[in-house]
């Protein structure tokens, strides 16, 4: 299984409503993209200097990650977030199939 973690730097002018919309759009991808097992997105607690939006997703395997990265629904959400994103950090790595 692949764990996919993304942290987004967000413009300070971005309203919280836009972040909540992005979070909801990200979480709605589960069930739409083959191999996407889970996705949890959340906004930051408001700590200065932190990224304002992040996600942790679990995908079946490397092929599922490739499918996810090219999926039109995923790309539409990525496009929406890019309107107010100032930076992005991504890491993908293998984890045991059975998470604790």
C-alpha cells in the first residue's frame, strides 16, 4: 500500500470557506478513483507558520498512485487548490497493507 501525504502552503488572503471547500472536494474523491482506499484532508488549527491544508491518502499500490495522479476528478480539485496555493510538499512511500 502507498501512503501519499501532501501539505499545501496557502495564501493568507484565502478565506476559510475556500479551504473547507477544497477539503470536502478532496475527501469526495474516495469511491471515485480506482485504488484510492482512503483520503483524509484537514485544515490547520491556525498555528503561525504551519501549512494551512494537508491530506493523507492510502492507495492500493504504485499503479493506483499513477491512476490517481492522472485522474480528471483529482486534477480538477488540484486546479481549484492551485488558485490559492503558494507551495506544496508531497511524499509517497510504501506502508504495510494492514494499518494499525
